[in-house]
């Protein structure tokens, strides 16, 4: 694929082949998904997607922050093939194999904290989150039933993780009762502070609230097992907390002996220009949930934690497919590629440039209310009016559709935020083209009114 000629639209999408698949998808698949526009992928390489009608797109989604090292990275493919030639499966639940041990050693090294760690492998983000919850409650032998989570969070859609998730009512509606013991507090979303405060004059009132109201009025801290959080909220709108926030929460957790679980499913594995999002706050969590970017497209999740906390008794937690050897081999290759190709540096460099370009657009386009992010996890929040900050929901959808038709695959987050999360391998040349197309589309939508 020649990246100079991308994007390339040869049949207005959805083209005839795409239309047929869309019809059959609707007929044969349950339609509980989100789906932003009718992109039907046929193949993908690096940062370029080709649809079934031969259109080529710049991929700013990375399969929702999954293909960290780009699509079909040759070293990942090679590792997968090698493992396929050995064996595909033999369940860690009852037996042993080296690809899992090798990966566990690598994950121990790249995760924050210089202490001894242990790893639990599963298949997805929701499973990693739920594993972490069980580990936390289990560590206290059931004596601490409460779990603190954040409003606006997304931690998955299974019953345990759904009880934590609170970014849209549709995610929970009809499914109650949920896991008991979960209580939510507001996320430090400074652009839309629930207390209408301004940072830094607020003096971190959102942290005082947790101590002075949440813990003192209704949730006993000595019965709280853990606080689970996304270091940067993903589905909630790519929301970046202020600089000392997680440090304050760490202190609070230490004071009451509460475990801190960083859900790095979206922000981890190099996405933010550091291995894990929480590193931007110089904070070491007790447990980390990982998935998405870990195996560049193969299903894998992991919980990494202090050895003394990862102490569930035999038979209490396991998964038949968790830590599949092919996925583990792919994940080991992903870590090598991120290190070998200096992708953390690339994410920081391209991310900084992208932020700068969107800040320039913000001066030009009233629609852009806020630009925020770290590395290649960037949110551009759109508002109808900068004073009322009314979310520009329709405008977001129009912009995403225009981008798609022009050959840039990018989606939204929160109510009205453009979510930029390309593979960490993206080149400056491709990113510039994508930024130009997004900027042009914002301008068109603004003019159309
Ligand atoms: C922060 C976070 N946690 C958990 C999940 C759930 O992951 P999965 O869809 O693999 O279950 C997601 C998915 O978007 C996520 O962004």
C-alpha cells in the first residue's frame, strides 16, 4: 500500500459490496453495537484500512485503541505464525506453558512499581477489570465490600464491570440489579466541573469531597476494598485529570488502606506516550488492568499487581482461554516492537504536534470547546456555544461522516468529542493529512450551521 496516495476514495462509501454486507449484518447480527458510519473493512496494513469496495482510509481508531503497533505488523505476524506452528491452546487453568510466563516477565518490567509483581491473564478488558475487582475483594477476605468508581467511567459491559461503567444510561438500562457495593463519585472533568469550579483555584475540591462527604457521610473507608479509575477517561470523552489529582487519590488510598486499580485498558500499552497512562501523574497503582493494545488485535487481557495482593486461592479465579499462547506470543512481540521502534517517543512527538494543530483550529472554529490529551490519546470536544458549552452532538456526527467519506476513519467519545487514537506507528505525513481533513470537515460543518 502506498501511503502517499492515501486516502483514496474510488466508490462513495458505502459502495455496492459494503451495502450488501451491511444488509446481511443487520439481518444476522444482534444490533446492540454503536457503529458510527458504514465502514466495512476488507484488509488493513500499518495505519491504512481498505474497505470491501477498494476505498483506502487513514485509520485514527486503531480498532478502538487496539492495534497499537499498526495493523499486521510483520514481527507480530511472525510471532503468531511461530506459535501457531507449536500449539494453539492448552489452558492455563490446569497446565503450564512458556509464552505466558515470558509475557508475564515482560509485563512486570514495563509496568510502574519496582516491587515483585504477579500477573493474571484473561481475554478482554471487562474480564481484566472484573479480575482486578475479585483480587481486591479477595485480598481483604471479603471484609471490605465497597468499590469506588467514577461517574463517566467505562470499564466494560459484563455484570461486574457494567456496575462500574457510567458513561451513558443505555449501558445499564434494563440490566439491574447490578453488582452491589459500587459507589460513584464525580471524575475530575475540569472543562465541565460538576461543582462549577475552576482549576487550580478550586484547590482540588473534588478530592476533599471524597474524604469529607463520600467517606464521612455514607461509605465507610475501612469497608472499601478499592478505587478503580481510568487515568484518562476513554469512552467518557478522553478526559484528562489535572496534574496532582491521582497523587491526591494515592494519598487518600494509603491513609485508609484502600487498593488503587488503574484501568489501563484504553490508556495503556504506550497509547499516551508512556507505557501506562498513570505514569503521567508519577503514581504507582496496586493493580493494573490491561487489554486492547496489548496483543495488537488478538484477544488478551491481563491484571498486573503487587505479588502480595495477587493472592487469590487455588480454584477461585481462572478462564479457559485466558492467556491463550498465540495471544501471549503476539503480546510479547508487541512489547518488543514498541521498545525497538521507539513508539513511545513517536506517540509523544506526533501527539504533541496533533494537539498544537487542534489548538490552532480552536482559534479558528467556534465549535471547538476544548482540546486535551496525552500522546496519541487526544480528545477534541465540540460545543454549540463556548459559554453554555452545550455539546455539539449532531455536529460531531456530521464531521465524523464527512471525514469517513473523505477517507479518514475517526470516531467520537463522550457526548461530542472527536476521539483521536491512531496506531502508535503513525507517520507525521499521514497524521498531517488526517488532521487537515478533520479541520476542513469541522470548517464545513461550522459554515453549514
Ligand atoms: C477503559 C476501559 N476499560 C474496559 C473496557 C472494556 O474492554 P472490553 O471491550 O475488551 O471488554 C474498555 C473498552 O472500551 C475501556 O475503554
